C-alpha cells in the first residue's frame, strides 16, 4: 500500500513538472510571436531590449496556474487524512518506544493507559505513568506518577482509536470486534492499560487500531493503521492492504 502511494505521488510530481515545462515553452513562443508580429526590424530591437511581461503572457500564466491549482488542491485534500493518520501512528509508536526504554533504564514499570477508568476509551487519549513502586496493578492511577498525556485528536485532527466494520485483526486470523485497543489487563474499574517491565517486555500483548473518523463512519479500510506489542516488547506498525485484505 505504501509503495503504491509513493508511486502515485511520484507520477503526480512528474505531471506537474511536465506542466511547468509546457508553461515555459508556451511563454517563450508567445514572446517570439509578440516580437515579430506586425513589427518592423527597429521595433523588434526595441521590444527585445525591454524588460517585463506583456498582458497576454500574464493572462496565460495565471490561467495555467489556476488549472494547476485546481488539480493539486483536491489531490492534497484527499491526502491530508492519510498524512495526519501516519503522524498519529508515529506519535503513538514513538511514545511506546520511549516508555519501554524508560522502564529499562529506571528499572521499574512504565504504564500506558488508554482512557481513565472502567475500561472506557476516553477522547482518543493515552497516559504514561512512571510506576516507581510497581503497584499500578493493585492501586491503580496515582496522579503524581503521570509523566505524559496525549490527546491524539488534538494533535492530529479527526484521528483516533477505531476501525472499519469487517476489518481483520493484525494476525489476519479473524474479524476484529470489541475495543480498538485490545490490551486486557486486570481491574474492571481501571482503564484499558498495560505496562512495560524493567526487562522491556509487556505484562500483556495487544494492539492499538487507529483510523480517520470519517473512515470509521463510512467503513473505508485502506487508510487504517495499527500498532502491536508482542511478548518481547517489540512494537510493530501495520498498514491495511485493500488488495489482499490483510494487514502488512
């Protein structure tokens, strides 16, 4: 999916480059036409020594720029959700990697909580806690241990937890159901959470699914992203391939 997008982008850039080459050629032709039409040799010399653009040249350039903008703006607007979603995925992945490294370097648990209480995903938010006394599983949230709070939809407009109906899990074995964050650590009154231990491994494996709000509503799957954490603490980024209907 990423390679297809890159190829499409490359073709788009090539198209714009060709358009600008055509513009340059047309301007040169118009200049020569203006210089030689209905002018005698002395007048041609005077025209060649003058600087600036004629009205015809300006009109042609403005028309071509309008056409190019008319092509480029819709393409960019269509790409914006994907760009923002990729940014959100990088943000979450970077914070997970940071929390894992802190757990190793400080030799204590680091907790990542999605929402605040009662296993409810709240406002596309996640919290990172420095669990110095390693008691989150029994005590729960301690405000003085909070080191980072991120609201995904604030940093990346209209992006958040979710998935399109009928999409598969990242292991491609069965359809995804339930919450868009699948870490199921204990404690019914606690948030959805997991922690990295001092050896870098998680207390439980799981996956975070991200999607543009408009795609979750419409059922569009091709812009879906996911981040999974395996038994060793490895964090993997996934894209959904519509051609194969598989996560890759």
